[in-house]
C-alpha cells in the first residue's frame, strides 16, 4: 500500500508531497516548515483557507480523545476517486467512541481519531469493505474492489441509485453478468423466468379490463412509452433498445417501490440502465449471435389418424339412424347439408347412401388410418420452417477525466417460423458526457432505430376449414391440396354461389399463405440532454430534457384471388332476380394502410442532497419537478379495387354497403372499413420527492411523495389533480 500524502490546498501554486516511509515528521511540522519566512498576512490567509476547505468537504469528526489525525484518498479499481466513501475507526471495545467521516467529491478524507486506534475500515456501496492497519504514516491511499454480489444490492429507480435497504417496496434486478449468459432478442423474453411475476409483458397479471396493464419503462432516467393502436384501444409495447447496451434491468413491482412515478406506475416500473465506458480505456467490442430452433409441432397430446378413424367408426356403429331402412335417406341428408366435413365420416355416409361399396369404404378408411400425423407433418414440412435469428453488435467506448463517449451499432434479422414472415432492424446508440468545469457536466445522447419486415396473415394451422390428422397439404401427384366448396358447403349453399354467379370459395392453403402479406416499416428516435451542476459536495442540481418521435407504418395488399377477398366481395353481393348478382363491393385488390405516429417530450429538474452529520446521521433526499406530454395519432384507410401498378382504385357507396343484406353470409360495413383516425394527447405536470434518514447505518426512515396534474379526465382545473 502506498502512503503518499496529497493535501487539498497547495499554497502559492505549489504542491506539497511527502513520503511517510522516508520521514516521520508530523504533518503540522511539515506545514510549518513550508510556511516559514512568509509574512503573517499570508500565513493568516492560508490558515483561513484550510478551515474553509475542511468545512466544504463536510468532514465532521468527533472522539473522546483526539490525539491523531490521518489523511488519505479512496479510489476504485481503476484508480478513480470514490466520493462519499465511509472511513471509520475500528472499535477495540464496545464502549469506545466511534470516529468516522465520508470522502469529499475528490475521494479525499481527513480523520481525527484516538491515539490508541489500530485499524480503519473503508466502505462504499457496491464495493468490498476494506480494513487498513494503521502505521506511523499519516497519509493513505486506499483502493477498493467491486463486490459483484453487492452490486446487485444497488437499486436504480430512474431518479436515483439507492441501496437495497432503502428500497422499501418489492423489486427485482437482472445485471450484466446474467445478461451475458444468454443471448436473447427482446426484453420480454429476457425477463421471463428471471423476474418473479413477469409474464406476457406484465408484472402483476391482468390489472384492468380496458386500461393499460403493461409496466412503465424507464431508460437512463427517462420514462419511454411506445403506445400504438389498431383502431380499437391503445396498447403499450416494449420500447426499442439495443439489448447489448443494457447494463442492468431493475423491476419495481409494488406501489411502495414505484410510488415516486405516480399513477402511471400502477402496473410496475422497469428501469433500464445502459453501459458506460471504463475510465482511461478504449473499449471496442463486436459480437455476433446466430440462433436457430428446429420447428416442431407437439403431437403428444393429440389423437393420430388411426385413433380418429376408430372414433368415426364407433360413431357410425353407435348411431341408430344409420341402422335399418331409413339409413340411406339419413346419410344422404347429412351429405347434402354438409353436416360433417371429415373425410372418414363422409366415406361412411357415402357407403350408407349407396354411393360407394363397403369395400371402397374400408379401403378408404384403412388408407386414412395409416396416415399417422400427416397433416401436422405437412405443416412442418411445407408450411413452416426452422426460425433463424442473426444479431450483430459493434460497440465503442472511450473515457478520460473530462469526457466519456459510448456508441453502438446493432443489426438484427429474424426469419420466423411462418415461411413468409421475417423482420430486420438497425439500431444506433450514442452517448457522451463532458466535464465542462469542476462543477458542471453535460450529458448528450440519441438512439435511432429503423426496422422493416413482413408478416404472413394466413396460417396453415387455421386454414379456414376443419382438418383431421389424416388430411394433407400436398396431393400424391405433388400438386397443392385444395379444399373445395363441395367439401364445406351444403347443396343449397353451393346453388347460391352457382346460380348468382358468385366467386368460387375453394381454399388452397399453400397458395393462400403467400398472399396478403402485411409489410411493416418502423422508425423511432429519442434524444436527450442533461446538465449536471455540483453546487456543493452534498448538493447537486440537474436539468434534463428528452424528445421522442416514432413512426410505425404498415401496408397490406389483399390479393383479389385470395379466399379472404373473394369471400368479402360475395358477402356484399345482392340478388338481381334471374340475372347474375350485383357486386356492391367491386372485385379487386384491397389495399389497407395504417400509421401510428407519436411525439413526446419530457423536461425534468431535480435537486439531490446527500450529507452525513457527526459521522452517524446520513440524510439523503431528492426533490424535483417533471413536465411531460405524449401526442399519439393513428390513421388507417382501405382502398378497393386497387391497382398497385397504376395506383388507381374505385369509389364505393359507403351508405349502400352499410345497409346491405347480402346473399352470402352476414354483411357488416362501417366507416371503419374506409377510414379511421384517432388522436390522444396526455399531459402531466408533476412534483416529487424522496428522503431517507439513517442512523449509524442501522436504523432508517424513508418517505416518498408525488403530486400530479394531468388532463386524463378533463381540461378543467378542478379535475386536473386526478387521479
């Protein structure tokens, strides 16, 4: 251990250094020798400055017998000063008085203690506590090492960082070490299984029928909300963030833990802290993660083809209507009305109706029974694929005494299990902290995210008709299987389609899944600036501002040859007596577009107070005000008979369509089928505070308060203090 003494004041611009290993001269003697020969006025001024310095540092000490004073500095593993580290004398007896101080902003301390003292103990939140044996030296340099376990005891609330003991409510934390053990593509999958109670994006389950039930997300001290809608109710999503940038995630679960955030924190708070560069080091890191997961449709809980054929045979044997002279008429009636669409039952009914022989029926049933789980196997082979994910991240960080810079670039590409679903995104994150003066620093940061992708709207596991394990997606000759009108509709329904010239309603799953893809394009940006003022060693002030913008667009060209469009056009067709039906909705492509736009700003001012009185009374408090506004806009429109090449479409009679009772099925048409626009503006003006008093590191009293004015219920002043 080095024992160099670096006093805080250096008279006449000089620096006094003394190595206690080479001399045992006292500090007072050295100081007197330095000032010898100076006139009385200079000596008086320097003496006054020494007392002022000691007062500003707030290093109050007390003892029963004060016959020794030591000096020193406390640093971290990188040699950086640790402000507010606790330095105290180790008691030799229970009755011995305790002397303790905390280090100043530069990590220095001055401790007056008993002449009989043999050890001092140095502690700092998140670091190993260290005991130092006292020698004849009067100056000490003490380095502390991080305690990985204790670092998880630090709770980041978004407004301040506090010890676990001060966190009065329920919370959970995932730190960088845990994040490194598994590469995951989103925050939700990361927290599930690691945060008790977190599931499907919620911390406390379903807490409301219609309101927002997702938690509030806070990134580097700023609330970030990603609110969108599909035209029926607003919903919250997890905000965009580069997973590789995350240092830790702290979840504040209950009302006590999240009280400082007010009503919006009713569903909990997820606080995300991003990484910072190490001091005096240039860090460049690159990571690539390739993930694949074999697709497998679990059939352990499903009946196979043989079991289903056995059940269908049992149904026929137990059905008295299929016995006797009326069995033929009964079977034909069931076939004509398409009561059963399963191939096995239809084979049994065709035999009972006299259309096929018993040999043909048994041959068909035996062939179907031998298929095992054919449909699910075909889904895996032709309708799905093995999901494949690629993630690449490049990070650069550099830090010195005056400036800290971090930048990261991420690229992600996901091929999802649906064959025509995929997405990719690009993320850029930059942050910079500059020390302008010894009492002023500025933080600047911006995060950009751009993404696009396609989502398959048709699912072969919900093909639009009833299927059995023995069904298939591909015929024996290799052509795609088609489920025809006759397989699903009664004779009467088939007559309605044919006699009125309606469009056919055959379904070919392997063709349908290629059509009607929804394409998405997303862009989001949040930029912040923060000024940090150190008014004294124990009082700080920060003013911060963040602006967010988001554009989430989707477009879907519904192909006129798809089952969805054919069925919709038929639904609004009306009878024209003996002539073909009138198609009130023109037959053609349907083009649907939707845009979610968001604009938000957040302005916050906050005072931080932290001071220890008489070595045993710790007082910590924050007091601040926050102003926020979120403006959300949603627009959706449909264009009918749309030509993507000529960019033309046909006008429709909305009033006529809204009153139409069609030939085919139940028709319902509203203004939402043409155009939808919505807007939501939320404003908040808030005052908040949090304080804690700790005595001797053992006894604690804490409290939080928040007062909000909002326009959530009305614009009138008397309603703005709700909730």
